[in-house]
C-alpha cells in the first residue's frame, strides 16, 4: 500500500542512491577529465587572447605584454575596423547569405529527409545510397569550379554562395535518423486514421516535433555560412558582393588604407599594430554567431540527445 500510495518517494530514493566507483573507475574519470580540460584550454585560450588583444593598446600588444587580460585598455583596433567602409558592406552581404542559405538548406534537408524516413518509399535504399556516396566521393574543387562557372554560370553571382550549398547529405542522414528513432510512423498512422492528409501531417505533426533537430542543423549551417570566405574568394570578382569573411581575409593579407574615411584617419590607422587590428576584425566577425548560439542552445542539446536513447 505504501508503494502504491507513494511511488515517487521510492523512485526518488532509488535515484539518490550513490554509485560506488572502483579505483580503476576513478583513475579513468581523472584521466578523461584532464584530457578534456587540456582540450578546453587549447580552444579557449586563443579566443581569450584575441579578445584581450583587441581591447589592448597597440604598443602593449606589439611588445608581447598581453598574455591573458587586456593591457592599457584601448578601442583603437575597433575604431580602425569600423572606419573601414567595406566592412559594413561585408556585414550586409553575409547577413543575406547566411539567412537565405540557412533557410534554403534547412528546408531542402527536411524535404529530402522526411520521405527517406517513411516506410514503403519506392527506391528508398537507392536514394539513401546516392546521398551516402556523395559523402565519401566527390570530384574535388576543380570539378566543382568548372561545373559552377561553366555549366551553371554562377561566377561573380550572389547565387554562387547559395546554390552549391543547397543541401547537405550529412544533414539529410542525421535528420532521417532523427525521424526514424523518434517513431514518427506510428504518429502518421494515427493521424491518417483521423482523416489527416499528407500535407496536414507534414505541417502539424512533422514540423513541430522536428524543432530540436532543425535548430541543430540550422546552427551548423549558420556557422558554416558565416565563416565561409573561400567561396567568395574564388568565385567573386566584385568586392561589393564579398561576404564579411572574405573582406576580413583580404584585410589580414593586405590592408587597403585608401578605403578609410579620411587621410587623417588613414594615417592614424597605419600606426596601429597589425595584431590589434586583426584581433578586432576577428572579434567583430564572430560576435553575431556568439549572440545567436545562446538562443539555440536548448534546441541544440535536445537535437543531439533525442533519438540516442529509447524508452
């Protein structure tokens, strides 16, 4: 009677039971923790250094006084970046490329993955093989360049940053596995019994339950599109069409000081340490992605975990 009346109490007691670790288990977890801490510091320290260098004075950075925290707080690096007119053009272009590319990529991935997760799809194994094959073998950069420029005529076009990344085979496989592990087939059958059409099932059942997976794929696509500089570098001839990262790359390689607002500003910027200027450019380019991530984090974690454990 006690168990029936208070089932949660028994469950909570069992959950709170401590797991006894052996000496080997403790040693294993210690080694894993040290390795993960080392990897964390390897990734985190360059980020901290770049941010600190961007807020430090050029003289402090040039003599190596900046190690972890900013020294002689200064905003000259950011003043130089925002005095460079093409940066705002790059921001505008990258926002367009990222927003449009992410929407198209996620939509096409969903359209391709949903049928592959359905039972009874004619040629399901063949289409799955084709998608998987492209993940292992491809023609390489030269073949892609010839096809995109000669066949499709995408050279120096806005579409060259959208169409070649129209869909990702990896994301299709991930989303298809998500649908399969989630057991959507039973939901679809129940909806059909209630008289729902395929379009209604897709819009009112599949899309709502796909939010975690779509947010995860969307985040991957956003980061990839935002950080892409090489596509603009090899396909675009007009600087006004460059994405932000291509502008940043051009600035890192060679700064065109004539693009600054006034001769006085140009002379001042030429005195700024290259490290400070480059650090400010890197921080400016990564801030938007860092701002987006917290809003997608809960969906991101759910999308990675969901489907890995079945009840």
